[in-house]
């Protein structure tokens, strides 16, 4: 009997590419665009918030909620490129945006005072 190895794209669609664990097909998931809509920002802003939540980053003291997993990725890579969050964490994500809406980079730059510089 010949041994075979599975590549990332040989895994079933409901398998998390990082952990290799099955993700229930009926699990409500939030992708980057969904999370961005919750905060009223662009997906790029969510990506920046994740990067800035690392130790030493702008949001290290109040980090953006870590994704529950990652899907996708390149052949041979175990670091899936598309983060996802459980929809059950929606309140946690919305609360983070509410706490950080005035910080530069989340929700845009605050408006200038009327009639002034």
C-alpha cells in the first residue's frame, strides 16, 4: 500500500488550515469583512488593529480579539491567510471598537474643530 500525503488544498472545506481540526459547517463565522462592518471600518483597518495588538504595539494594552482560526493560505503553508472569529464573539468585538474608536487608525482621524486648525 502506497502512503500518500495531503496538501493544504486536499483538506475538506470545513478543516481549519492552522490546527487541522474540523470546523462545523453550521458554525456561524465572521470573516475580516464582517468584523470590519461591525466596527464601521475597512478590512485593512482590522488587519492593522491585529498587527498593532502584538506586544509593544499601540493596542498591546487592550488587544484586538484574536481570531478563532485562519482559513486559506498557500500550498504548503500552515498559517492560513484569512482570519475568522466565531459569531458568538460579536459583542466582544463591538466592545473593542467602542473602546478604541477615538484612537488613530480605528474609525479614521477625529474631525478638526469647527473654524480652527
